[in-house]
């Protein structure tokens, strides 16, 4: 029974580690590039609004 408990705990920790690693990898590869692109669009929109206002003064 002692070996079963050690194996179960090790398996649980390894599974949790794998899930956490997969989540971090997904965030790094998918979510962050989308957020960066949205931020770039927002910055370009702000620049365009400033240019538009300065052109009409």
C-alpha cells in the first residue's frame, strides 16, 4: 500500500506539472501575441486620432 500512495502522489504531481506547463505554453504562444497585436492596433488608433486633430487646427 505504501508504494501505491507514493506512486499516486508522484503521478498527481507530475500530471499537475504537465497541465501547468501546457497552460503556460498556450498562453505564451497564443494569448500573448493576440494581446500584443490588439495593443499595437490601439496605439495606431490613438496616433491616427492625434494626427487627425492636429491636421484640422
